[in-house]
C-alpha cells in the first residue's frame, strides 16, 4: 500500500500590516494543486516518512503547528484514522538546507545503470529543485519574497 502526501502552504500575511504580530496565518494553497507525486525519497528526506533512502529527516514528527489555520486543521482532522505523520517545515529552514548533504547509509536499493555501483543519494537528488517539487518551491519562495521567509511554511500529513 502506497503513501500519499497532503497539505497546504501557509503564509502569515505581513504585507500592508502595521504590526506584524497582529497578522495571522492563512492557508495559501492546497499542496495538491502544486504537487501530485509519490516520492518516498522526498518524503523521507523532508519528514522521515517511508525513509528507505536513510536521510536525516529535516522536519520529522512535528505535528501540526500550534497556530495552524482552522482550514488546514479541518482537512487533517477530517479522517483521523486515515491521516498520520503530520509535520511542517518553514521556508527559512528550506532555504538554509545543504542540498548536497548525502543520505546516511549507502542506498541499498537496486538502481539500474550500465555498470554496477553503490551510491549515496543527496538531498538535491531526492528533492529535485527543477522536477516535481519545483512548483512548491517556487510558490513558497514567491510568498517569502513578499512576506518574509519566516512567514511561509509547508504543512503536511500522509495517508496509506
């Protein structure tokens, strides 16, 4: 049985506010509008879910943010028996990631090459910057450019 990712990009609107502390988080866009893949390497690298490639997860098991929007909480709590492994990661954290950091063990899965070799995967390979995750990163970056990197986050959960 496969695992699928669900979630939202949330943004704390600061543009045009007098006091940033008075602003609240908004559910900016449903993740399904930007990403519809099923990459266990990415899930493991980011959130420790199906971490077959052995990365040190960036944001494992954080749960929903305490100030998550009611809209996002509603989607997650819609089926408490189906959804699991809620977590989140901010754009500020993602922007600081060493994308060339390798996974911890040698990737023991079989890969097809013209020659036989073992390798260590990097975060860049698990989360291609120009592949399926590109629309997610571009949206988060655009929001961060307007509102600040500390005010943009990806909130996710998984199903089986």
